[in-house]
């Protein structure tokens, strides 16, 4: 519990209106998109870097824990106040400060919603590729802290690849800049990329400079329909091996197809074992040529049918459905645990089959969704959090999926981060020396350990 005199000091920084302490407000901020619940002592909403810095100065003077938060769409409990203290929510720092068309970069505050930012730059003919499935709610700050990926990773990479510089507030309250606005910069250590993916444990991100690309002139969406998941997985590996570079290459298994059809009524084939959803983008001529090439290739790789969307509207509908996949599946049981193991793409089929075998053996209902072109699987494990015996089977399935992914040279998490739920696996992937270096980095930025305590490093058993 926060002492009243300390709470008053926080109120002096942001004002009474932007400091929430009622039980119903606190409960709302006790959740994110994970299965965990940790209710904070207060929620503060800064409107400027100066206020964020003021909050950290009070926090460090009184050893109060601070957990930064964007939209709370993280899947691993990253934005929850695991040891109490305050949640510092960036939703009121939501200005797009600059879109510089001459030098193709933009500067935003952290609370800007990703899809709003994408729309704003597209209006002036530019393009911000990172596109997590949660883009309609997730914030730019949250995506920097998580190094979010998403649908377009296969061609365009992830958030890290677009960062030019940051303004950050250290746990002490000091404000610091990293990076520049130039296309090239090798001045000193790359602190921008160190902060990116640090899950809110090193500093608050209060301003973000990203590079932009010219907007692709056009795009075409294809659905390749398969009677077997093996054939769909193999087609993905072959597309990558052949050097074809689609903008997106997503895989949905039969349970996802059924759930989506029930939800969005798009006419998806209910008897299919898997669908690949593939975008090609670029100049009109290139897109037409690539769409034909991909369609022929998918047919040669066993697709029973390839549908090519005929308009921008149809593209949008298909992507609307894909974005709704988590929600559509999550309606089926009270709890949905989302896995994120990622493997070299040539192991995609083997890993999908292994996931199905593991979940079957452990009697866990699973639907498989994947950013397939990146080898990034999202098995959605459906369960009921209130049933301890069932959750133990889900945990066991997760242990086995992680073990398999690591055994083929993969990683614990491709994009969702470690958070609370994957911390126990860190020593399986990282050496003791790596963990020691990470702890040293954390201690350098945050010697008092007040920023996002209870995060991945603290939970990891080593
Ligand atoms: C339906 C659904 C689909 C998703 N699809 C994808 C996907 O395709 N790809 C993907 O990568 N992720 C995906 N995610 C996960 C999640 O949406 C992303 O990680 C997202 O970028 C988190 O943004 P947020 O604003 O919600 O951050 P939050 O959940 O609020 O916070 C995430 C972390 O960032 C820290 N943080 C937030 N803001 C700041 C800041 N300004 N300064 C410092 N630290 C900060 C928090 O402390 C926390 O550790 C999905 C989630 C859902 C629910």
C-alpha cells in the first residue's frame, strides 16, 4: 500500500484527476491479455515527459515500484504491477509530433495507437510496416518495449528494424536521448535497440522516432486452401526456400477456420485442413506477376484451390477476419493460452505436427495459427483457468513445445516476449553468462530495482 503522503507527492505531479485509486479503476488495470491478475496501488496518467520524469523522481526517492503500461494487450503479464506500486499508463501521451516526408521519418509519443499511426502516415504516401494482430489497440510505446512483430515480418521485419531513436526517462527521473533521425548512425553502443524489447524494465519510453518506407502502390491477398496441414506447412518452407518474398504468409488450421467462419461468415472452406493467407505488395505490374507466381507455386505444392482477392475491399475483409482469429477462437473456452515458440522455417511442418501430438497426448484442445513465413507459431491452447488439473496439462504441453522448439534451433518467443509465463524457461535458452550480463544491464539502468519488478529476470530460476 502506498503511504498517503507519498500518494500526495504523485498527485502533485499529475493532478488528482489523473491519479486513479478507486477499487474499480485499480481492478481494471490489474489485467492485461494474459491470464494473470495483479492489482496496483494507484494508476497515474502523465501527459508529458516532464510529468513522467517527475513521477520517477518521486518513485526513486521513496522506493516505489513503477510498472509502465500502454494498452495492456501484452500476453505475458508484462504490464502488471507484480509487486504492487503504481502503474504508469501512457494513454494520454498520444500525439503524432512529426511526419517528415523529406527525410521519411516520424516522431510520436508512446501512447499513439499503432493502427492510427499507420493510417496517418499512409495519408501522405508513407508506410510503417510493423503490424501486430493487436495494432487496433496496442501502442507504439508498448510495441517498442516488446519489439513487436506481426503479420508483415516475413518481408519487412519487426519494430526494432524501424527505430531510429528514443527519448527515455531513467528510473532516477533523468531524461535521455538515444539514436538520431539519420538513416545511418554508429555512434557508441546502440542503446535504442537495448531498450527495444526490454519489456519496460530499463526505462520509460516517452518519445519514439521511426523510419518510414514509401507506401507500396498496391497489394493482392491470396488464400491457398489445403487438405492437409503438412502440405500447407511444406508449401511455406518451399516458398521461402525459393526466394519468393510475400509481404505476409500466415497459416490457419481447421479449428481457426471454423471459429472465424462462425464469427465473420466470409465463406471460408469449412472442410479445409489449413489455409495460407498470403499478401504480395509493390508496383501494380510486380504484384500481378507475383500473385500469379505464388498461386502457381501453391498449387504445385498441393493446394487444392487458390483464391485471389479481386479488390482492396476483399483484401480488407480477409485481414479483418485474420485479425479477429484470437478473439474468434477464445470464445470457445473460458481461457486461451497463446504460445509463441518460433523455429527455423524449414522446421515449420515438423513443429506444427509436434504441437498437435503434444497437445493431443496431454488432452489439451489446440488451434494453430502462425506467422508461418517467420516460423513463428501461435498454438492457442483452450482451457479453463479455474481447473487446476487442466492447467497442469496446459503447462506440461507448453514445457514440451518449448523443449522441441529449442531442440531444432528455435527460440522461446518470437514476438510476444517473456513476461511472467516464459521466465522459467530462460535458462534453457540463455547461458548463465548471458543471464549475468542481462542482470548487470538491469542494475546499471535501475540500481534500486523499482522499474517493472517481478519481470522476466526476477522470475527466471537459475
Ligand atoms: C489479439 C492479440 C494479438 C496480438 N498480436 C501480436 C502480434 O501479431 N505480434 C506481436 O508482436 N504481438 C502481438 N500481440 C501482443 C501485444 O499486443 C504486443 O506486445 C503490443 O505491442 C503490446 O502493446 P501495448 O501497448 O498493449 O503494451 P502493454 O501490454 O501495455 O505493455 C507491454 C510491455 O511494454 C511496457 N511498456 C508499455 N509502454 C511503455 C513505455 N512507454 N515505456 C516503457 N515500457 C513500456 C510494459 O511495461 C510492458 O512490459 C497480440 C496481443 C493480442 C491480445
